[in-house]
C-alpha cells in the first residue's frame, strides 16, 4: 500500500511540475540537455552527440563533436533567459520540453546548426526541413560524417570504447 501511495504522489507531483513553464538562466549539460533552477531539461525532438562521441570533419580526421554540441549552445544562450515549455518526463526523470531563447526555438537552432539531429519519432518531423538544410550546407556534424547519437549510446552501453563507438565507416557519407 505504501508503494502505491508513493507512486501516486510521484505522479501527482510530476504533473504539477509540468504544469508551469521553466524560465531562467540555463547551463548546458550536453548538446540536448539543460539545467535551469536545478531542473534537468531534455530538449524535445532532438538528439545531440553524447559525451566522448567523435565525428569526422571534412578532412576525414576525428574531432570531438560532443564538445562542440555542448559548447556552442552555451555561447548562443549566453546570459539570456531560456523559456522552456514542459511536455512530459523521460525515463530518467528529466523534464522533456521545448525551449526558446528570445523567441528562437533552441531545438531548431541546434538542428539548423548541425549540432543535433531531428528525432522524427518524437518531433513528428518538426525539424526535418532544417536538418536537410544543415546537411546540404554541410554544417556541424554534416561537414563530414558521424554516428547517430542513439547508436553511439547503444555501443557504449554494450561496453564499447568511445573511439570505437564513434567509428563511422557505415555512417552518413
């Protein structure tokens, strides 16, 4: 009975937490995760390279695209306020939200800059056209080749090393 009550309280509190926008100065945890007022926010509909992930540049050499994906949003946001509209909670307890800076959709900015991929299974293709634009313009991860972040995570969870999991021989040309 105590377990059922605890789950009910957790569900009720998460609904309350999702009822209001989260607004404030953000720190960038990684390319698609922010922290505002101690709340971990996963950006809705996008997936950025993960910690340790490498990509290949136009010269074929590997570079730390995960660092680029984490640093550039911090520069874009700077000291401006971020406004996040919660959608739900993910399985890790993070708030999944669309976020904007001065009216600019942060997810769209990331995908347009080639720092993240559209996740059409969640975004319903909302960022598909800007991803195509980034790919055509060879921005960010599109300037060379990359392993999709979801495949990289699977490889790491299976015990792979970051350099091996970033091997993009069969990835995007």
